[in-house]
C-alpha cells in the first residue's frame, strides 16, 4: 500500500478483546518477525482496553515471552478459582495494576507521549477521549486502568483520571481511527478489519457499534462471551497462534513479505501468480498498493500441524506457558474429582472467602475512600435533582394555569 512507503505515515490500532488479548501478541510477534518496518516506522499505536496494553508492550519493546506470561498468569489464576470470574477473589484491576507498577519504567510518559493513544470513556455521559499526552508515569498507569475498567465487572466505582471518572474505552471507541485508511487495525473479532479472524459464516450482516464493525455470527457471539468469561489457557494460546496467521495473511495479501508462506502450508503446488508483481526490494513501487492478492488462502491453526516450523519462538513460549503444574495436589485440584469436591465444599468455604477478600479490598480502599464517597454523594445528588425536575415538569404540564385556557369559540 502506498501509505506504507513513507516512514511515519501509518499507525496501528488494537481493539479491546478481554481475555483474548493474546491475539494481539501473536499479531505483533508476526510483524516483528516478518515485517519489522511496520512497527519501527509507525507513527502512533492506539488501543482500547486490552488493546491499549498491547500498544504499551510495543512501545516498551517487551519480548513475546513476557507478554504471554502476564496474561496467561491471570488466566491460570482464574482457572484455579472455583467460580471463575464470579469468585470474590477475582480482581483483574488489582492484578494489572501490580504488573504495571513492576514493568513500567520511570520515563514511560516521555516514551509514550505522542506515540501511545489510549481510548477512555468518560462517566456518565459516555464521551470518548483518546489520551496521547502524559505528564507523569502515574498518568500513564491510571489512563490504562481507566481504559480497562469495565463497569460492575471490575468494580462499582470508576477510577479517576485528571479529576474526572472514566471507564472502559471499548464502550465508546473500541477501535480508534478504524475508518482512517492509513491505520492498520487489529481485532480478535471477525469483521471489516485489516487483521482479524475469518468467519466461515455466510452472514453478510454486520453490527456497527462502539466505532467498530462486527460480523453478526455465532462465532462472534462465542468470542464475546469467551472474552469476558474464563477461557482455558489452551484456548487463549490457540487465538494467539491465530493472530500470527491472520497477520501473515494480511502481509502476504499486500506484498509485504518476501515469500508466500501460507500457500505452502495448505498446498504443495506453487502459488498462482498475482495480478501485479510483488516487488520486495527497498524501492517497492506504488503498484504494490493498487491491488490485493486475494489468492492468499485463509489458514486456521488446525491447518498447521507443526506451528513450531512457522514461528519456533512463539510456539516455545506458548507451550511453556501452558504447562500444567506437575505437583500431585495441583493435578488433583484441576481433575474432575478435585473440582467436584471443591463445589461440594462451597457452602462452607465461600462465606469465609467472601468475608476475607471483601475485608482486604476495604483496607485497600481506605486511602481513596474520602474522594470516592464525595463523588458518590455528588452522583446521588445529581440523580435526585434530575428526578425531581422531571417529576415537577410532568406535574406542571398536567395542571395548566387559568390564564392559559383556550379562548371560547
């Protein structure tokens, strides 16, 4: 594409994907291996929710093993909970904040300003903001926390950023600048996106919501539920591999790779010649961007019996992260008898666990309690005045003054 010729003339945008955020890791790793120029020459990296974390990882230059371990560790921790995301111990914001405090350097606000764009939604009017300037390290972390905060799923009181309350950026702008032709969009949900899974559904209908396009299909319904509930670590690793394959398809269709890898995975015959010659040299002409090679096949993970040949590093990281704990007690807890025993003991254990974790959260909330209570008071006052005003207007509309009776005929 001609917009990829001049360095700094394109950007990347990552959608919110919840637990399927590892799809972005596979996509990013493919770009690093097959087309590093698209990452090195990008002007800005946008993201909402988990996509903002992927954009941050690119700016920090985190290796693929670190990116995989952070998300898969949270998946493993949720797997160990008897009720999954409904267990009182489930606290994704606390986990993510601890990881951010550990990995984010002191000069991140300098590295991220004008390069990182975080989508956040203001509460309660739902207005979207894309933050690109940061004054301190704490502002970067707080903006990421706001972009990840899904109401009622992560808590009851929205976090604060620059004196206002914000929630998940995916609720107002899930894919920033999706309609910009110079932006490479990445999404874990099938739709009209540059890099996304291909659905086998024949549905031609799409749902345009939250500034993103979703194909109306059972696959998208399944992925939407999976992104919020706890998928198995093997499921998350599967979509990481699929992100790699979908990115490779994007690169080959636009002639941004030197050899057609995907065709050799599904057929032993040489690929059909494209309408225009792919020039892979440094002086790639504009003709490369005038047409797409639609002959590039759509390859699924099940079509690649040995993914290690395609990306040895990514496969090694995923296999290592998905290994089960070999200790006998851990194996018993994950077995069917162990889970059955856990559920049978829930009436006895759940009240104590609920009391413990709620008390722990209360202690952690104490420093922020005055500001949060003041905000809650303002919200209740505003709601009360609004209800009173609407009730008064309706009542006065029913009782007309005597001077406003219509004149006699």
